[in-house]
C-alpha cells in the first residue's frame, strides 16, 4: 500500500531530514512511527501527502510512483488520505458539523450527502449530539475526535496522524488510539507518528523507528 524505496529528503538549508529510507506498509495495516523530535517523522508523512517531494528515491501508494503526480493531480491524491494533526487545526468560528463537512464541501458533494456522511462520522467518534457546538466549548479530547471525524468523513483508504495524542492525558490518549484501531478494523490503512512509547508499546502493533533521518527499527 505504502512503499518507500531508498528515499532521502534534503531541505534547501542542507538539513537531511530523511536518509535512504526503505519500508513497506501493507494494505489494512496499523503502524506506529516513532523517534525523537526532528527524527524525520513529520517529513515522512509530508511525502505521503505530497506536501513535499523526495530529493532521491521513490514513494509509491498502491503501486503508483508519486513522482508521476503533477500539481493538478495532488487534490485527487489527497482525497484518498485522511490526516489528523496534534493541534486539531479546527475552525473555531464554525460548528463541529461545519468543521467535519469542510472536506466534502471543497470536493463538491451535495448537501444531502454531506449531512449523511458528517453525521455518520460524528457518530463513529461519539460526538453526534455535539454537531452544533462550537469547538471552543469542547474538551481537548473532544476536539481531537472532531479532527478524526473530519479526517475520515471522505472515507479515505489511508489515515495519517501526526502526534494525535501529544496534548492529551493517558486515559484520553488510550481512547483516541482505540478509535484509530476501530477504523483500521474496517479496512483503513493507518500510520500514526507518536513519541509516546509507553502507550504504543502496549497496543502491540508494528513500530517503525527513525533516528536522525534513518530507519533503525521496524522496516519489515
């Protein structure tokens, strides 16, 4: 599903964020990506999203070399990928419903389909009763659930999360990880960047470890 073949990424200032990364993540797998701050986790996710391009090597999704996707093809590529951020990136002047609906509005779905999909996504994360609330009135854990609902509302094949529990206490972190496991169980390929080794070690999924831009564990 996701393949990196000797991928390196050097930024203009000369920093090597990734060096000779080769790995494969199978369809329907759930994998954790860990490493110290600056190890290259976010860069790896950005390459999958085509927010960055590799300096060398190939990134493939479903066998397709992402180098063959030009700027016009990036929106279609991203519609197959849901992304959850540590800081939620919610619009605080819009309701929970409108935040989750945003990707569907941008993609041009009609209002009836938007309503059906948004409410289904909110139901899955336990927030259907809060659809008219403003995000500022929600707890940190609830805001993260809204972010997850927004990421899955388009029914992506791949779900990426960048430190999704970084601002949450252990109990809420465990709840959020259980949500990712639930989506994985219905066929979504999930890749989660996290530095919370105590939590992810208990969940017994594959762990990929980066150190200074290099792969040091979990390649296969």
